[in-house]
């Protein structure tokens, strides 16, 4: 497992270096094309990045994601502080040890529930270069018609998922995101969208279901899904900045959710 993790951790950086080297050092059989060799290599690089990104996305959306308890993991201070912030609001930590999530690259996660508010919470650290530490809050709509996620990273909203409402508040702390998530739930309730109850026992099942929903969306249109992820990740742009009621397209999504289609 450790060897596989290290491969996926360093593979994106290695791939980027390889593509950069190939652009400025095209194969000898292309030299006769002159400047056209560089144009050809740029086109090759675009196609290679598209294919590589699709592979990474597919590996991040396994059919049956593996979640393991990790008794030997030492948490960074930032994750410990975020966990204290969650608990101070009334969240209960699901596991007494961190969870390892088997995606590519893998991630370390702390999971929480707030049963009265019907909210799941996660704190995670990606095993990437550099590692990213962040958190989000999630509620699932009744009837498995989608859900709403509130967080602080625009990158976390790069995947286009039908029925998935998202809120990004880049500079907010845990308490602020929590209050804005609650406000969004009230807004949705007023429009007839209710959220499922949450409990510690249901977390892993719901987490796996959310991965499957994303996988289904990716497999339905791999090319457009991948292009969207690349564009949003490269530009750091998101349509989900701020509360859902101020976002373009929210009303259309609400109507689709109310139509009752199970995702």
C-alpha cells in the first residue's frame, strides 16, 4: 500500500516534468518539421494532459472506495485545531482515530456528525505535493436526490455533479461556514427540500454513495467532465462562490431536485 501511495503522490509532478521536457525536446523524427515540431509537441501535450487527468479523476472515483482506520497516523496541528473547532460547535467525531481514504493520491480524514442539524463534517489532508488541509460540511437530500456542501476551497467544487449544490467561502473559519451551511438548509427547506437524518453509522455508506454519484457523472461524459475539471482547476474559478441563493443556476438546480430524480 505504501509503495502505491508514493507512486500516485509523485506521479503528477513527474508527468508534468516529462511533458515540459518533451515540448522543448521533440523526438528527432520531428526535427525536419522545424518550428512545426514544437506545435506538434504542444498538441501532444494537450492530449496527454487530458488523458492523464481523466485517469486521475477515474482513480479518485473508485466503484468501492476503501476506508481504513489508521491508528499510527500523527495528525498535523492544523487538523487537530480544526477538529477542536468542530467539536466546540456540537459535532461528534465518528472515529477515535483518523481514517485513510483509498483514492489516488490517498487522503487522511477526520469525520464528524451533527445529528440535530443533519450535517456531516470532514477534515482532510491530501497526500499530494504540497499536501492540502481543509474541511467541509455536507447534508444529503431526502430521496438521494443530491446534497449540499459548504467549504473553503474552490478546488473542491471543480467536479460538475448534477443535484450537487455547493458553497465556497475562501476566508471563513469553521464556525462561519457552519452558520452559512445552516442558513442554506433553511433556505432549501423553505423551497421544499429537506435533508436526510445523519448518524455515525451512516457516514461511510453516505460517503461511498457520494463517490458513486460522482463516478456516474464522470462515466456519463468523461471528456466534458475532464475538460470542466481542468478548466476550473487551472483558472481557480468557481460558480459556487458565496451562498447558494446568490449563485447563478441555483433555481434551475432546485427545480431539478424537486422533480424527484434519484441520483
